[in-house]
């Protein structure tokens, strides 16, 4: 059997197959593994932003209720093991190596049918959660929904947090197109919960739910305001909407999985989610806010948190963005709020050069001093005297920060989040009746 280092290298090598949207490979691989998904119960969560936070809240609530809960999320920030957890205990290196070795022997690896990294990880997670006899699995989509490898499961409930612009090269260039991909997780007669309010998005979700006879529950701003009666640990007003989506899901599933209100309150109070408006207090007195805002909607949410909860503070911005994101929009939302700006290159093949961000930031905030840094370590050093620093622009960048700040042990596994040079950009059409 491969050791852990060899296993990680094998997973790195799978990146040559890029990212292929479609379910055939995953279904075949799961069948060869004995279809472990058929022994499990799932809550399937999709959405552009907020899905990780909703997953974290659901996991914590159901764990507080005494269930053994699997949690499947992506991307990881530092360690691959973050993706697959049971009762918030990460999968061990030994289990990663064993499961990869078992899957590696599958005939599906032969010829053109060779699975991608995410397809392999999806089946690994299914096998592990089945072995661990999980009572429930909180199951996050990787990208989109309809053709995402995670979509081979039939859940107890389907959740769509919201739909915004992101990953347009795979999901479409308009909000209705992206919404159709997200709505692809809706299954026949399975309840659907959504927090989306967008007038271009909601009709798509509503129509898809109606076609599949799936009861649809809309979570509204009023529901979010009602969450004031709960103590929510995650920072930001936007987390009230995420909490309202999680709460509505728990309420809809009460007949199948009863949860006492004490468990709901405890779960929402104790939820943690690394790298999402995470506040770090350093020994030198500096405060750092880490947030993985990687698209305009995420940047807007961070800007609102910044303005409402840290107003009046002299804040420095440390920014690194992937070049395939809407860099100009992200800069235009965040740069105006900063007293000083430090631009750094993300240690990624997709990282935007800081010089490419300079013009956008200068246009958005002509008065702020802007420093070009060689990387995140340089940016943190140069901003070391600033009392309050926001580090943002990418979850990958936040993963680097967690390592640099000594909050998580360093690894050589962040690159597994990359799509690979052979990524498939073609989008299969949505089937029509």
C-alpha cells in the first residue's frame, strides 16, 4: 500500500485529468465500491456563497443532538483531511492512504474513463462515512450541482443557499444559467430549501422544484431577522440568513430526524468555520480578520461586515486574488475601505500578479498607500505594525495565512485545490423535456 506521501502525490497526479463535469465516472466508481451512498442519509447543500457556513451549522446542530455526523466540504484550506470529517474529527492519514489504494485498483482508472481528483475524493468520502456508520452526512457540492460529482446521492433535503456570479466558465454567464446548474441537485419529491431572493434566480429554482414535485421552502430576510433570538457564533449579519436556512432545514426534517431546541441553540452558538470572517488576535496586539471572499458577492458581504462591525478602525488590507476571478470588482469593493493596501501574489499557478491588481485598487482608492509585496509572508511582515489587518481575496490565500500565522500546521497539500492544466471547460446542456 502507498504511504501517505505517495498517496498525496497520486492525488496530485490526478489533476492531469482536470475537472470534468458529469456523473458517469462517479457513479461507476461508486458502484465498484459497493454503492456506499445507498446506506447513508444526506443533506445536500449547493450555492455560490454561504454553503460552507450552512454545512458547518447543520453539522454542529445535529452533532449537538447526539448524531454521528459526516461532513464533506471543499476546498480545503491547508490539509486535505479537512474535506472529510466525522463529528469534526478529520480523516486520518492512514485511512486516506487505504481508501485511495482501494479505489486506485478499480478498473475505472483504465483508459479515457480515468476519474478526476474530485471524483475519487467523492467516492472516498462515501466509503469512509459508510464505514464510520454515520447517522447523517452534511454533503456540500464541489462546483455547481447538476453535473457535480456529489450529485449521485439522493438526500433527505436539498439546500441552495444563493446564486451569484462565479465559475462562469463552467456554469454559465447569466444568473438563470448558473441557477439551473445549482437547481440540478433538486430530486423528485425531496424537499428544497433556499435563501435566494434574486428575481432572476428564484423562478428557475421554483420551476425546477415544481417539475420534480419537490416541496419548496423559501427562507426570507424576515426569517433571518428572527434569528436574533439565537446566539450565532459566526461573525457577520449575513450569517443570520445562513443560520435561518440551516434552521429551516432542521425544522423540515424534524419528522425524520428530531432535534430539540436546546440542540439547535447549542449548535448555532458553538459553530466554527475556519477562514470565514475569522478573527485572530496576535501576541503583539494586532488583530487580523481572515476571510476567503473570492468573488464579488463574497467581497460585498465582507465589505458590509467591515463597515458595520469594524467601522472607525484604521484597517489595512492584505489582498491576493486568483486571476480567473473578477479582480476588478473585488478590488473596487474592498480597496475603498482600507487605510493602507498590501498586494501579494498567491502561491498558486492561478494567482493574479499584484501588479495586475494595482490599477484596480488605485482607481478605487486613490489616497491609500499601496505596497507591492513578493508574497503573503512579505505582506504580513510589512503590515506588522498595523493594528487591524484584513487578509482576503481567496480561500487559498487564507490557507496560506493560517500556515504563516501558525494557526494550522503547514502542509504541501494546498495545491490539490487546483483544477489542473487539463480542466474541461465545456458545459453539457440542461436536458429539456
